[in-house]
């Protein structure tokens, strides 16, 4: 079992819709959770971090964390074609300060 | 805030030469820097972790004599690919964190360096 799992996609949504990206992790002691966006040929860009159970909103983005179920999700409201990218879920496990990445979910927002 | 730069952004070299990549944190002190490699359509692979003033910790399977890492200051880390070969061609990305305690250590990524070895 991979430590951090994501559906590779592609996830296709129409412009203006809500895109829902999901991620599960195996280390129950994980404390820190991050969502990064990576455009093709570019490096990852931090979207959000979340540390506590519940929702955290930042503009069109909402991160949701459920430690009991060991999943973290990212909602993108009013999706735009410019949101089309690969979204990487990353977790800092209990073992230290290294990020463990999921394989990424490719999102396609169609005009 | 939290800007990380890398130089060069792109390099093409002949097989057998060495290439140095610089990673700088521009507006914060990075106690820890990380070096990743990414092949096309794959996720990031952590190569090594470096802390300022100490030797880097390499991940399993990464040759420390081939990928030399120096973290001489709180704002600069360098990765030198020695005697590069075509199979070393990849996208190399650094990240930096300020070393906040308690496991809430956000990593900020540089723009990456695309290395092509002929």
C-alpha cells in the first residue's frame, strides 16, 4: 500500500463546476497536509496547508481533513480552464519533516 | 514571501561533464533544503535532504558521490551532478523550509532546472 494515494485521473469538469480531489494516507500519525498544483513542465506551487480536522478555505479553494478516516480533499469552486493541472497531495508523516507525495491527480477544466 | 529561486533554469551539457545547480531562498532562512528529481509523467522523487552546515542525507538508491550537495548557508544549497550521463537527464527541483517546529514545516519549491545530457 502506498503511503499517500490519489486517483491519477484525468478528472474532467466543465468550467464553473466544483472540482473535488481526494487523497488518502496510511500513516495515522501524520500531522501536516499540503496541496500543491503543478503545471506541465513547471515545479509544484503550494495551494494550501491544513493541520486540523475540518475545513480550511482560501478563495476558491477549500481543503478538508478527516484524520479519523485518513483522508484529505481539495475542492475547487468555479473551476476555470487555468486550473487545469496536476494536483499533488503531500503529507508530513510522524517520522520527520519530509514530504511524502501522492502520485497526483490530473484535472482538466473544459470551457 | 517564501520565494525560492534556482539557477540555471535549463542546462544542456555533454556526457562526462559536471553540472552545478544553485537553490536560493530569497526572503527567508532555510534551515532545511530538499532536492527532488522528476521524470516525465512521474511524481517527484526525493533525492536528498540537507541541513545548513551538515552533510546531506541521501535517499536509498541515490549515489552521494554522483550527486554532491552542499548547504553552505541558510539561503543557499547547491547540487552538483558529477560526470553526467544521458540517464541523468531530468527535471531537478529544490525546495526549502524554514524549519518550523512541531511538524508544520511547509516546503516552498524552486522553479526547477531541466538538465539534458547529450
